[in-house]
C-alpha cells in the first residue's frame, strides 16, 4: 500500500503539468505505428539507397553491394533477375513499371532492364549519358527517364535508344538527381542548379527557385513541391522569383522528405525520422524515431510507401518499417497504472487507475477530472446510479450526478467487484477482505447466506431474473436468487461443465450468461456450461473482457490479445458445437500489453462512441468495429526454388520442370508477398497425385516430399493475408520425373514375363516331380502286380500243370500197355495228344500271365517279361535303353509289346542261347526295338520261308509290324545267333 501511495505522489505533479498538453497533443508515433528494424544481424542489407515494389509484390532494395529483394520474411541478395545476371552489384537507380519489368541503374554507369523473356543493358553507345545513374522514373506515357551524372535521358515507348534531355529542352547537362511527375501532370527535375519544371503541353523546362543544388523532391497534399539542398534544408519550390529578390529561407530541416498517402510529412534527419502534421510546427520528441527508440541506424536517406500502406526507410546500417496500427492508443501524457474503464454518462469514457484520478476521456484525449482518487472497481447499477471504489472508500453517484461517499467494511483493501441487486442492496468483494452485502446502510458478511466459498469473489453480474452471479477464484460460481435472505446458495462448477480456473468476468447476454477466466470462455444455458472452442485449436485464455455487439459479433479480451468471432460462426457453435472461426488482434495490431488478470475488470467495454475500448496494464486501446483497417490485397504467391535429390534447378516460368531418372526427393520453396503482417499470412500447398487435399504450411515456406515415383505432378500453392483475403488463382509448377528403365512399363512387362516364366518353370518342375512320383508309385504298383502274377503263375505251374503233366505221363504208361494198332490205343493216343496240346497252351497262358504289364511302361513290362523267361531257362537277359523314354502311341505300344514278347519268347525257347539282349532306342527320327541272342540261329528253311512249320509267331510279328507301318528285319546265321529289329518312324511312334 505504501508503494502505491508513493507512486501516486510522484506521478501526480507530472500529471498536473501535462493535463493541458495531453488533450491537444497527437498520439505518439510508435502508438500509431508498429516499428520493425532490420540490420546485418538479421541478414538485411545495409546502406540502403533505393526501394521499389514490383507488380509481383517483391520489395526491391538497391545498395552499393548488391540488389536485394524481400518477401516479408527473408532478405535475399540476388545476382540475377528473371534468370538474367546483373552486370554490376553496385546498384543505385531502381524502378519497377507496371509491365513487370525491373530497371536497374549502376553507380559506374549503365542501365539494365530485366523481363521474363529477356534482358538488355543500355550504355553510352545506346544514347545513355555516362556516369552514375542517380534516378530512374517511369513517365505517365510509359517513357523511361533517367537522371545521371552527365544529365538526363529519355527512352520513348518502343524506342531502341535513349535520347539526351539537356539544352535541347532547357535542362543542364550535369547531375540530374531526381525526376518527379506531379499529380497535375507537371514534370520536375532536381539538378545541381536547382529545380526545373515543365507543365503539360510545354516542350521546354523552366528554372524554379531557390536556385541551389536540390537533390530530392516530393509533392505535398496541396500540390506544393518540397526539395532539399546539400545542407539538409527543405524548401517549398517556387515557380516565380521572390518579390524584391528576397532570399528564400528554408521551411524545414532534413536530408530527405516524404509525404505519405494520407498527406503526412516524414522528415529524415541525420539521427532519425520525424513525423510532422504541421510542416512549420515544432519538432515533437514523441513524433521521432531515433536510436533511442530503436531505429536501425543513423543517416536515414531514402523512403518508400508500399501498396499495403507500410512506410520503409533505409539507413546507413539497415532498414525500418512502420506499419499503421489497427488499434488506436489513447494519448496521455503519463502512462496509466492498471486502468479501469466504464462508459460515462455523457458519451465519454471514465478511466481511473491505481495512482491518478478518475478522468473523462474521448478518443481525442482527456476532457476533465471526474473524481479525485484512484479506481479499483466500478458498477453501473440497474437503477442508473454508479458505484466507484478504491482502497479508501466507495463513491455512489446519483442519477443527478451527486456523489456520496460510502465507507467500506474493511479499510485499506481494494474492492474487486461490485453488483447492486434488484432490492438496491450492494454486493461488494474485497481483495483479502471477503464478500459483503450492504443493505439499509449496513454491511453483512456473505449477505448472511450460507454456502458461499471463502476464496476471493472475482466477478459479479445479474441475470434477467434478478439472480446475482458471483464468480470465484476456485472454478466455481455461486447463484443468489432474487429476494433470498437465508439458506443454501446454488453452486456451479466442474459437474456443470465449468473449466475456467479463476473466473475473471461474468457477462449477461439476454437469457444466457458468459463466463470468462484463466482457461477460456464458456456460455451457461440449459443448466450447463458450454466451452467456446476456436478453429485450429485456438483457446481463449485469460479473458477478462466480453462484449456482444448488437450485430451478434462476440469480442473477447484476454491474455493472448483480442478475439473477434463473427455472428454467423457463433450461431453455428451455439447450434451444433462446431469450432468458431476467430480473428485475432494483438501486438501486431498495436495492442500494448494484455488484459488484466485480476482487476480492474472488465478489460473491454463498448463505449458510447461505438468503439471498443481495451485496457491493459499501462494503455487504453480503441477499435471501431465498423471501420477496421483492412488489407484488401490478396498476397501474390511464387514458387522460387526447387531441389531434387539435393540438386537445385532453375525454374522456367510457366514451363514444366523435367527431372532426371531416380529423382525421389523434392524440396520446393515458395512464398507469399505480403509485407504488412507476414506473421499472419496463411499458406496452403498440395502436390497432385500425392496429397489428398491442401496442406497448411505453419511456420515454414517450404514443402518436402520423399519416395516419389516417376510420373507427372503439379505443385500448387495459395495464400491469404492477415484479413483472410485469399489469392484464389495461386500459382503452380508442373513437375515431370523421368522413369529409370526399371520403372518403365517395359520393365514391368518384362517382370511380368519373368514372373510368368518362373511360375511356368515352377509348374513344370512340379509336374515333373509329381510325374516322377506317380511313375515311381506306378512302377511300385506294377512290380507288385507282376510279382503277384508271377506268384500265381508259379502256383499254377507247380500245381495244376505239374498235376496235369503227371496225369498225362500216367496215361502214357497205361497207353503203352495197350497193343499198338488197336482201336483203344488209337483213341487213347489221340486223347493224350490233345492233352499235350492243352498243356502247351496252358503253359503259354501262364507265361503270358507272368509277362503281362500295363501299356504305359513298355520297358518295365518287357524287362519283367524277359526276367520271367530267364528264370526258367539257362540264359542271361539284359535290357539297354538309349534316348529319352517317350510314351508311344497306344496302338504302336500294343503292337511293339506283342512283337517284343514273341521275339523274346522264341529266343528263350528255341535259340538255346546263353545271352538274350533287348534294346529300345527312342530316337527323334524313329523308335527301334531289337532282340538279339547268341544262340543256334534259325534253320535255313525257317529263314527262307519266314515261319516255322506249324507255328505262326514270325508271321504274326510281320503282320503286326505292317499294321503300324513299321519295318521288320530278321538277321540270323546258323550258330551265330539271331537279331530281330523293328523300326517305327518317329512321327508315327510318339
């Protein structure tokens, strides 16, 4: 408390000394503008000589060490423009006509023009005067005028050469510093001999006054031309000589001058910049920007106003920007100390703080003192009376303006909140002193009610039913119904959805009640609190000021600045709980500080003048919600760089960018050319074929892509400025990534073919495997069947045939006992002959049973057959197979099998051979079967006739061979064995 009193005692004398000046003084320069300074530490150019802004939005900056451009975020030194290199880095002249060209003049002579389709540099041979190019200006008719060390020159529209402008038009031929085209069409030239002018329709220039070196000029709102001399004196240039030849005195002091679009004069002086509302008025410290309040450096020498209204100044060590604030700061001589506000009764606003008196203000400044003493809390009662309070006492203002002093129940403690109920009783909360209700002149702690918390009551309000709402510091709100004198108090808190922390303000909105606090804002309706949520995760923290305007818009003042929520978005939230779109105003807009987080509250009021007034710890800001300064310019967007696999590529405007094979990673740089508030520019991009929708670029101006497949892509980018004005056209870049061979369709086809071949190969191997297994199983089954047949054959041979043979022998014995020639002997011999024949045929059938095989396996069947013969004969049997075994045609198989069986049987039975060989030759041209033995050979009679008497085996073989178009050869010599060869042509055999 003693510290606050000491502060007040120190400030009051200063306040009294400045009351009159405060009402008349304009706002300080830095309360109307946000100032930014850049220097070498921020990568900015130094010793800035000229500014220009191109049609595409780039801010171009000329220096003695190079040409720079700025997009609102980064300063880039450029060695080329539109892909064409600068002849020199020592740049002095600069101009950007509406056709998009960039004109650059050099300190050592020469002028270059850069266009997207080409460039050209003009020199002395092209009619340009030699020496430094001081200035380049575009005339209304499109001609290019250049001021140089050795005079001026003009390049007519469409012309190929410059034409000197000297004595032929009444101009000096040395040192033309500046060219100016006034609003009335007059052309002005600043030279070493003074200013020259030429009115519309005239062909020659006239000499103006004062006739001294004039290096810089600008036109004032009244049409007057101001020019500066070499001694930093500014003059109003005169077109006629002063009366009586009187010397012309300077009108201001400075080394450069600018009149902004609002007509305000800006003077550049060796130590800083000054804003002057009256050129002849005094120099005001509050209107100056110097090293003491943050200018980038001494010797400001050039200025520029961009198309968004920002002012730029170049100094010897950097550059500065002044951006007009959206919020106006209330001008006061002494800063406030935690001010509290309330609407005044006469269209004004009453403001008091911890150390000064309660005073009446309008947007133009202070009007008068209303009440001596500080202000901690205030309340306009429903009956039209007013309560004001501080740590000493309360003041009650009647409707007629009479003030009454009211003692507080606790001394030396600030009132936190005040609220008068319908009965006229006053509820008052005191910091550290508790909650009281004053009725009929008596203070009662907690109003005599039970159930109220002991923590600080931080905010109060009354709803339409007369219920008093008490907000507390523990995330609770107490409701005291109208007329309630005793009993329980209704409490609202977390169970009802309240997640506020300390409640800082309660604001009635019709039948609903808003609550603002540490952790956000909530609306109470239908028995619950509904927390307000902003789009893109916005949270409204520390809100101690809430206003709902008649048009339905909601305004909030909190720890993060001011939030504006449109009526439509708010209505949608009330309807379905969707996140609200909000607009933020903060330090970028001129808000100095943040909303109070304890008292005095509220920190936002809707003043009688229609403006919104915002209080912070030391200032009062104002904003007219119906006339907010807006930026209507959609930001141009550009794609300025492309890196693929770490390699940088030069972009050719409008043409697809073809990238080599194997390009998988992309880094694309882009920007939005908005110079006012680049911090609030929103950028969106997408790569068609990769991104499903727009991607938000937050805090960066680059896009990264990896693992890209070959193909055609299109990268698109668009942006919105600080006011949400989107560039609907955007810009794009077509990108074509060439495929490597392994990424082409042919490679895919080859892969498919290879895969098909692998599958087919696998299929073939599988079939072979299955066939081999099946063959093995068939062989096993065949061998089992052959073994079984052999067993049956042996059994029949050993039992039936042997028994029959025994019977025949027995009958032969009995037959021998009968006399020969008798009838009985003849009959018995005939029967025995028939029995012998049947025995032979039975033996043959048994041999067939042993040798029969499945027609699918010729080799195995014949092998088994030959082995069966060898078991009963004294000869060896072998099989030889050449070529790859192949399946024979069914009929060929059956006939070959029958021929081979007959040949083997005959060799085994009649040849008396020691060795019998079976050969199977599976050649491509023919299938050949050979059966050869080393026996006795065929008789000559058999060899000649081709058959054995009474036997048809050889005949049958020939007939079978002829039936399948095969050739049969029989080679035999007595005592040298026999070979039977059957050959079937391949086309018939397989």
